[in-house]
């Protein structure tokens, strides 16, 4: 579930970030509205809408698919803001210089801004992925069998081992999040630019 969510949320985040920095006002407004709405909505509410409300309106979506959609919609705006902040970290003079030599908006973005922004974007993207890893546990409350939900099933079957089961699940989350955090630290040091 985590891999699929990253696979869908990251490209959606890139599109949203592109819309947020676009010179077209209507694109900026739509992306800003979507981003602010979902960043300020609790993840549980997004799950609730996809699992209980949308099926009443017509389409029946399997619970695992609903979970991936909910996590994607919730996480993409966070990816978008991380990308947008990286793009905004590039000095304005760089874009002005590119435009002064005749580059279009797209050419400026691809050849000037994005290569410089990548340095500052990678660590926040990894941090969003760490948060996403922990957010997958919300899916367990909505009938999706994932790591945390499996711990509840095990705890029901082996009630005398509940603490050990939850500690093992916590260790599993740590096995994912700690290496990601270390990677973010190393990349941040590796791509750091003295300013």
C-alpha cells in the first residue's frame, strides 16, 4: 500500500506544485484550493468520505483501493508543498536571467530551476514519505488489512501477548522510518550548497 501510494501521490504532487507556480492564475487557484483543503482536513475524514460516503453516491470501491486513493489524495498536497518550497528556494534572479536570454517558462523550469531545486527538495520529500508510512496505520480502522490492522488481529488471537505484538509492530515501522530518516540526513549533507 505504501509503495502504490508513493507511486501515485508523488506525480500528483509534482503536477500540483507545477500548477501552484504556474503563471496561469486559474491553475494556481485550483491547485491552491485543492492543496489547502486536503492539507487542512484530517486523514480520518478523507478515509471516511471514500469508504462510507462515496459508495452511497454510486461507485462501490474496494476497501484497499479506497485506502490508496485516500492516502494519495491526502499525501500529494504535502509532496506538492515540499516541491514548491524547493522551487521557491531558487533565487528569483535565476529565472529572470533565463527569461532574459529568451527561455520560455517550461524551458526555464526544466533547465534552470528544477536542477537547482532538487537539492533542497529531496530531504522534505523523504520526510513526507516517513509521515505517509505512519499514516498507513489509519487504513486499519477502515477494514484494510495492513501492518497495524494485522497487529489488532494478532492481539485478539493472542491476548496474553498484546504488548509484545504491538512492540513488534512498532519495530516494523521503525525498520522503515529510521533508514528513510538516515537517507534524508545523508542526502541533505551530500547535496548541501554553501550560500
